[in-house]
C-alpha cells in the first residue's frame, strides 16, 4: 500500500501511519496467516510421585458399531508408568444428555472419589500429548486387525492393551508393565529363561521405591531433552489481563463451534477479552453466550493480540427491529460537544 500511495501522495510519517493502519485493521487481523514460530515455550508437566496417582483420560469416538453396541474406546493412562487400559464404551447418552450431563456426571465422580479433574486447553491436543500418542498407537493396531476382525474390534482390545503395556518405552527405559509391577511380564518370549528371584515383605517395598526413583530420573532426562528440542521452533508470548485477543479456529472446529466454514473462512474469530491467566501459557477468555459450550481456557498458541479493538462494528443483537423491519438510528458514541451562545435577542 505504501509503495502505491507514495507515487501520488506524501505526508509526515506517512510510512509509519500506513503500517499502523494496516496492522490494526480488524479484517486483516482475522484473515491473514501467521508466518512466525509457534507461540508458547514447552511447559513439561509435573512428574507424579507414585503409580496411578495422576492419570490422563480420553475417548476415541466414531468407530464402527460392534455386535455388542460399542462405538467408542475409553483410554486411561497412568502418567508415571505409562501403563494403559482400553475400555470399550457406548455413546448412546451423548446426543440425549449433552455436555451438561457429562459435566455433572464427572463432578459427582470427583466428589465421591475426592479427586481433582483438570481439563486440557481447548483445541490444543499437546496439553495431553501422552494420551493423544497412545490413541494414535491404538488406532494403528486396530487398523491392522480390522482386516481380520472387521467390526469385532472390541474383541481385540485386551490383546492391544497387552501389546502396548509390554512395549519398550524409551523415556522409561523399560516397558509400562515392568514399571508398574516391578518385573517383566511372563510372555512366551522369555518362557525359556530360568525363574527369577521373587521379593517379599520389606525387600519388595524397597525394590518398588528404587524403581520409582529410577523412573523419575529417566522421565526428567526425557522431558529436558524434549523441551530443548521443542523450544528451538517456538517463541515466547505473553498477554495481560483485560487484553483483547483473536482466537484461532481450524476449518473443522470453525464449522462446529463458530459458524464459519469453507476455504475462505476467516482464520481467527473475536476479539475476546482476557479475564484470567491460567498458568504460564494458558488464558481464560470472556466468550459470548452463544459460545457457552466451548471450554474458555486456551493455549497461547491459539491466540493473537488484537492491536485495536474495533468500535465501529455494530452489535446487531442490540438493535430493536420494528414489525415493519425498520429501526431507530442512534449514535454509537458522542465524541465531542460544543455550546453555542446566540447573541441575538429574540423579539
């Protein structure tokens, strides 16, 4: 724009004002792609102190219905030992009850078990990257068995769980089964080996504590290595409370959540106001009522700072439409006022 305008016009600080005007354009901020490194440095999760003290859960949905009516898998993973359980479930209540039922159900479960439920950041699967990776492994195993079992994939889950829990994990330097139970699983692979020494009483407790300590050290080294590699491709970004930001939407999420779809749909929606910072790289947004079903905490990589809050956009929901489709025009804002005194005397 500057190159085009400078051929016909000139004014003081022309280039700076043009750049400022373009950068603050609401349409430009919502549609233009970013060519910067992903925002937010890697924040490793705290390593649990003991087995099955901290778990990740997720659902794999949209699977073919089995003869028993299962169409989803409930994946539960221990964050320390990485051992997992794969449970076939049905989703008949999903459409009937909705998210309110699910939310109330989990609240009751947490109260009964006296545990804390922490939800991951919206549209940021890396928050629970461990369970997402396990989901990918499980789906690959089910694809491999689909040629034989077809729609009987639920019969494969015990074998898939056994295979996963006995697979070597580099971050643990052992298999999840060994990390959980303190010994290797008696698979056909080691049937030819002589019997191993069995520990009892205090020796068993001491051995378990030493193994957990060894797992902690391995996980710390793995986290340090992953953070060093990841941060090379990321950049720090922070916002303040009451800042306004745009929210990134993917094409699929845009269709279901924000009413935008198609290849020419905007890349961002908003702007929305930040009402709270939830941790180093997550923020809670003040979402409108029509987005009440969306979890309001987002990772910093999903946000872009709004350089100027658009004030010229009229909120159509506040306009009172008459029966004849007319409405009363009112000023958006009074910018200035001036008092004029007429010196002429009235007759």
